[in-house]
C-alpha cells in the first residue's frame, strides 16, 4: 500500500471541502446582491454605496460557480474510479 497516495487523497479532500465552502459563500453573496439584502450588510459593500449590484452579483455567482467546479475536480477519487483496480494488473503467472 502506498502511504503517499492516502496522504494526497486526504489533502485533496480538504482542498475540495474548502473550495466548496468558498463557492457556496460566493453564490450566497451573489444572491444577496441580486435581492438587495447586501445593502444592509456594510461589510460586503463598504460604507459608500455606488450601485453596481448587478455587476457584483454576476461576479460573485461566476466566482462561486468556478470554486464549485474546482471542488468537483479536486475531490478525492477511489482507485476504481481512476481505473487502478487490482484485477487489472498485468502480472503474468
């Protein structure tokens, strides 16, 4: 058994979770910008309101979706999903 591959899959799992959480938060921020709820949260928009909520919403949604795609790509895979099953070994008897 290769211990470095199990450590790599653990790191990939952590990376996938972090990317998924950031992606979900980005999509939530986009929805808040679209609904106008972001006006009451000054941390997100700052103290100066200059509009551009549609642009901020689109950017938040696109970035959130990109992080979710990154999480999907970074998710850990089982050996059978990669095609490395023990039954497929090419050792001859």
